[in-house]
């Protein structure tokens, strides 16, 4: 099954093509000014042409739905829904933090992934290695916690070799957490479309298909501007 994977959840976006779980090509989106809306269509077109494929050759679209950048997520989800509908492809919605965790090998039993939620808070979840599927699976639900609570919870913490922190939130808070937790290599902090494709393939096998008409990004909470507007209304 040919899968087109899309990640526009952060500053560095990417698109990838896979044949089931085997990634055959990947392209980075321009990070300049976070112009995913301007570059996404052209990069997907270039990716397909590199593989001598037409849009109608794609069987499914896997899209990273968040948490992440409000604007970036909207761009990716709208594109994925439109592409899937126009080409009769299936659609799967991939947890962005799970895609990050998927980039960590089985040598680490548990990976905690964080993403910046602003106001010294992070979106967070843990992911365990599933040997049966060679993939990371979520331990619970994505939640919000403060960076200070992470620091205070481990004042006497000895970093474990089998536990690891990763995720785009480390770009902002990595220096603070480094003394208390083991951190993944910096190159693994950012979600990649290749990992979105791998998780998407498993979801397709489990028939976890999203509705192209109703799918929305996973924001977890409203943006600061929306919360401020709600308080003043």
C-alpha cells in the first residue's frame, strides 16, 4: 500500500512516501517563515514525480494531527483531507508525539515526549516499545503539565538508561531537563513524515480510518488568543 505522509506540526515540516512501512522517499519543507502553506503542495508534487507516481496512485494519506503549531496543523490536516477526498485515498490521523517516539529504538523501554504548550507548560505522553509490531504505543492520554512540576518531581532522580525524554519541547526546555532526565539525540526531537508513515501503516492495518469530512487537528486546548477572547466575551 502506497502511503503519503505529511507533518506540518512545527517549524520543520516534511513529507514522505512509503510502501507499507518501508519509507522510499522523504522531503523537507522550507522552514523559512513557517511557510508550509506555500511549500506543501509543491513538495508533494515533486515527491510524487521523483517516484514516477500520480496522485491517484496513492492509497492512503497519513497526517500528523498534533499537538503542535495551530497554523501548521491546520495546513497539514486541510491538505490531507483534500488530497484523500480528491484521489479516493484512505485517511489516517497520527498522534504527533507518537511519531516522535517512533524514532527511538527498542533499546529504550519507555520514551516520554514533550511539546511546547507555551506559558512554561508542555504537552506530554509516554510511549512504550511493542515488540509485536516494532512500534511505539501510547501509555495513556496526552496531557498538559508544567515544566516546574517535571523538575520538582525528580529532584533526587537518577536518569535511567531505559527511560528517555524526546520531543520538540526539548528545543526550549532541554537545558533545564538535562540534569534530571536522559535526553534523546537532538536530531530525534523533531517529528518526521517518515515516522508518521510508519505509524499510519499500522493504523491502516487496524482499520483506524479517519473521516475526511470531520477530521480536525488535535489542539488539546484553545490557543492563547482564543482563551483571551473567551474571557473578554
